[in-house]
C-alpha cells in the first residue's frame, strides 16, 4: 500500500498565501523524511478561500529541489485549461528536475468558474480531453509528432525535453462524474477517487465501469483514494483538532458550488464526513477506517488530506503526519 499527502492550499482571510506555500514546502520535506510515497498538488483558480495554487507544476519544481525521494504528482492538472503541447513540455521538465519523480495526474475539470476565467467553453474543453492526453503521450514517445484531431492539429512538432521516465511518467486521471470512470478504464490509466465528492455509491458504481473497461495489459489500473485524515493521541482530541478545518472546506463548497456540486455540498456536515469519508481518531481507529475504505475500493494507494480546509496549524499537521507515519502506515506495508 502506498501513501501520499495532498495539498489544495486554501487560504483564509487570516492567512497569507506566502505562509501557506511555506507550510506546504515544509510538510513536503517532512513527508519525504517520514517515508510517504507521493506529494499531490491540486490546480485550482480564482478563489482564494478554496485555493491559492493555480500553478502546481511550479510548486512541484520547488518541492523537487527540497526533497530527495518522494514522487511529485498533480491531483490534478486541469487539461482543458492548457494547450497539450505546453503541458507536455512543463511536465517533462518537472520529471527531469526531480530526476524521474513526476506523476502526471490529470482531470477534465468541472468548475464553470475556471472555464469562464479563461474564456473557454466548458463543454468543448471536457470533450477535447482524450485528444489532448493522446497528443501529450505521443509527444513524449516520438521524436516528432504529427497529430490531426478534431480539437488539436500539430505538424512535425518535437517536444523537448522528453521525460526521464520511460515510456513516460505514470498517468492518473480523476473521476467524479459517472461518464468519466469508463473512459479512464478504456484509456488504460490509473484512477484518482474522491468519495467525499462523488459519494461512496457513485464511486463504487463508477469503479465497476472502470474495471469493466480496463484492459489486462494496461500500463495503469492503480486505484488511489483521497481520504481526509487527522491523527491524535485520542479520538476526542482528533475530532476537536480537525473540525474547524473540515467546516471551512464545507463552507467554501457551499459558497462556490453549482448544480450537482451544490446539492452535494449542502448534504455534507462534519459528522457525516467523520462517519463515512475520513479517518479521524487515534492511530488504531484511523487504521481500521482505512482498512474499510481499502476493502471497499480494492485500493492500491491512499492520498492523505491532513489539512482539508487549511485551518489546522502547521505544527499540528506535522504531529498528525508523524503519528500516522509511525503508527498507521506500517500496518499496511
């Protein structure tokens, strides 16, 4: 079982973006020292309270310079907001700077605010996703690429540098909407799940489609599940320590979501997050909860979200990470 740490980087009025980045770099170094396998970085735009990380590849480069072993993944780059050739170049650069530690985590995007901010058509962007990914992978595995698709056309383009990893960095695709799961399986990549957003019922049904469409010889097929996590010496201390952070995240969701996302945000509260989607408590309680989630999805990896709403002080996040690495991770390895 592999474990990563996830950063969305929300920034409250009482915080500064600079301090939030400093915390992330410090915690990434700690995660590297503690034996976590990955650090995962979100790409989000135009909403300070939700995130101040629009350029995770740049953050990944800073983490690459500050760490030795941990892999650096995007969770996720929003492919429709980038030209695929540019995204291929920047990801390959990160792979070289990190000496082969980049993980290409990608998604179709579902937030209208992102598309509106870039003056892009959301439907067209989501529909062009598979073409964009195909073009990126071809650009990494061919000296020069010619591509004539419906959405993208290039002629004899040589993307340099090429990634260090061969044939290319591992590809993970986020799946929240019902139609995405089967698509990811057909593409043969690994999958990123966020049951707190998609619901367990939606994720379980989606995983059936993912596995039904996954070919036996696919390069991917790994299942990574995002789980809010907070570990303390006892359950009461953990519950109290994490409540403000979860409440801030849920409040931001309610204030900014649309359509199905709004309905989902209005259904969630801290009690339900604790009961159904998070691992909050002492080490044994957290380990038991992770075993349940692992069995539910036949998961290969966990993406640990130690400060979901960004309101846990950095020293308390570090304590939770240390306790998790010392008492919980060894039970799965």
